């Protein structure tokens, strides 16, 4: 089976399994996941499972990327903050959703991963993604406020205040919180007086480092 056919089959499996917007499935179908995994795991690129990418980090399973992208609820032209670039796959999916008029600002703590992701995204034509090496807990204040923010690593003590402050009123923040073995995926909507918090089940993500 060709990689293209495997990607199409993945999208069909996700369509059967998840109740997510068709735009999210189209984004998953547009991003060549095999370009974001090490050569040794290319044959498993379209299996619905996480895969190692080096530096003790992983690329999330496609169903989790689809679920998080759906919860993020971004639109064409949105500016999105991402914490935890990793290999750049999640950022590419979000970039497909926000289009050429939108932008993704992604923060990665591990320098080697950031360099490789930046080169990969540039090579694949994702000009609407910028990658910065920094502590994700600080966000990326220069381009705030963001319409949405996504965490691809678990924040042990909850969503960092800087990320909340850099997200506009009405904006969504999606990500895992909690310590290893006791994490849950949450979505919060930023409000003037509080955060509207939703729980979306237990998850397992690598911890936020820094």
C-alpha cells in the first residue's frame, strides 16, 4: 500500500471513530505524517499510535491530534500559540486549518527538535508556522493575543498563567494537565472573570520541561 493510500485509510478510520469536524479530517489528510517521523518508523507513520521522534519525545497518535484540533476550534485567519513543537506535525495540522492568512507560533524547549522541525516545515511549505526555542511556560508574548493555544506536553500544575494571559477573551486553550499517570485533556475558554473549563478524558503525554 502506498503512503498516500495509508493516509486515506487513516482518515477513514478516524471518521468512523471520532465525532470531529470534516475540516479537521481534511487537515489530517493533507499533512504527510511520514515526513515527520524518523526513517525507521516510516512504515508505521499512518498507524493510529504515538511514535518516538528522539530526545525522549513522541509524535502524538493521529486520533489525539484530531481531537485536540477539533476542540481548539480554530478558523481561517486565526493566530495560534503552540507549546511543544516536537517534530512539527501538530503545528502543520493547525496550519492547514488556519490557512495562509493565519499563523502558528510554536515554542519548543529542545533545541535539536526545534531546528529539525523548522527545517522540515520550511521544506514542506508551511510558511505560516514559526518555531522558537524557549521555555513553553512563558508562551510567546511578542505576538499575543492569540485566538487559541495548544499544549502538546503535559503541564503538571495546570495551564501556565502566561499562556492564559496571552490568549484573547473568548479564546480556547487545549492541552493535557497533571503529572505522569494522572493526566487529563482539558479545554478552557478565557473569560473576563474566570476560565470555563471542560474535561475530555484521561491521556498520556510527555511532561512539559523547562
